C-alpha cells in the first residue's frame, strides 16, 4: 500500500476493487475511522450489493453528513 492509505483506497475505487476497500477499512477500528473513510466503506459495500451494511455505516455518520451534497 502507498504511504497515504486513503490514496490507495481511492485508487482501488477507481479500479473497481471494492472488496479490497472493504477488507482494508474493516481492519481499522471503528473508532479510528473518519467521515471520508466511512463514506468510502459504505460506497464500496453498496457496489458489492451489501446494501444493509452500507446503510448501517452511513447511519454512523448521518449527523456529519447532513449538509454534504454527495
């Protein structure tokens, strides 16, 4: 993985490697995940048709995303 782990996650997203994204982020303790990381995790889960899990992730950051148009 690159020096910036988030950059690697973005690369995997662009390459359609959604399972790699989920696997890597799930290694990070939930308390250490930030808003952007949880968003990327939920997006990867959605792309893997893991809709309920994606929704649960988004609910953990719902307040933070109230004004986020994305």
